[in-house]
C-alpha cells in the first residue's frame, strides 16, 4: 500500500461531492398512510469497517473489487441529496485490518468519516488494539462523538472523552442514541483496556432507554451496539437485548460480521417490534432504514434497504 497522496485526497473529495451514478432502489409505500402529513427520517449505518479504505482486491475469492470508502461516500452523498433528514452512525471496529491502520493508527479512518459527516459511533474491541493511549491520540481526528454507555472510563486517560448517549433532532423528530460495547476481558489484553470498568449491557440499556424516554422525551431510541448479533452460549447479544428491553426501537449491530439481507424484527418486553440490523464487515454494505412519523411524532412505519457498495 502506498501513502495517501494529495491526488488520492482530491479524488476522494470529488467522489464525496459528486454522489454515485444511478439511483438507490428503496421502496417508500407512502400510500399506506393516507393523506396524513408525515415526517421521514432516514438512518444510514455501518459496522466493522476494519480500515478497508480501498475496494477489496480484484483477485480475492469473494467481493472482488467491491467496497471502498470513496464509493461509500458517494452513496451517502446521494441519499442526502434525495432526502433531507438523514443520520449516519457506525457500530464500531472502525480500524484494524489493512495496512492503512498499521500506517495511520486510525487517524485516516476518523478523518474520512468526519469528511463524510458521521453523526456518532461506538467503540469496538479493535479500537483497543493500540491500548487506551491509541484511542486517546486518535479521537482528536474524529469530528463526531463516541457513545459508550457501558464502558466506564472515569479511572483512565479516556475520562470525559466519550459520552453514554446523545440527542439528535431532524425534521422535528427527536432521536436518542446510546452505545454499548462487548465485554473486553478475554477478548482484549488487560494492558490495552487498563482500568476500564465494564458495565452489564442489558442493565445499562434499560437505564439509558428510560433516561432517553422519560427525561428527554425522545420520539425514537437507537442503540449502537458492538455486542454481536447472536451466540450459541448464554451471552448478551443484539437479539437478547432486543427481547429484554422496553423502549429501544432500533439496534444497529456490529462485532460478529453478520450479513443480514434485511433487518430482524424482535418483540420486546412491551410487545413491540425492535428493528435489529447488521451489515457484515469491510464497508461492503451501508444499512438504511427509513422511519415515518405523523405530526404527533408517533412512529407509523419503517422501510429498509441494505445498500451494496459496488
């Protein structure tokens, strides 16, 4: 891999501004709502990018020539040109996986994501690969917040550098977002996470959604999860989280590199459907879910379309 030249940067900026050729086929059955005036909110999301700045090599057995940060930027730019209320999130493991990480230590990933206008991300286990200092030194290049509700960094050098949740407002819709990370013990070397205190993700989720609903009166609650989609053993996963929470509407997953053709719908403790989605790894897919709200901000309907980056 060569260095990121000024010509590379100019090419990336050109693609970022130009948008992708063609259209994104996303069904929007507005007719089901009658004549009510609706607010549409689009959430785009990624996970487990693992520093795949360039498309996959053309000689690999799967996904040859697919992906790449510039193509992802073009797709996101096109969606923003087509619809005005867009939020963009990532569910962790942003870096580690290609020589770009070895050379830039995450700086490049964060800078490009900032240029693309990410609204928030959560921290994955591979963000700890260069230790807490590796995270601290790179966060200054991220122009978006990291949401981590169940990693207590108060006794570490990351104290005050992340937040448990954040409120976003789009088109009059108030969206509450919180982040959850996978247990680090046994997965990450102890010296790499130091005095980070791991909090139970399910109990943390119940606390976060209660705060977001009751104290902030949010219309939609989203979890950025790096817990993993599901496991054979009894371990908290996105599917378990969905079934055992009360108010979380949408779980954006990561960690297990699960390619879902479409989001799952899982009944929560209130008997309501929770949307669970994860889009594999390597920047090959951008997840998309469109929400529709009435004037009273009551959630009416959602549509989804996972978009291949080709």
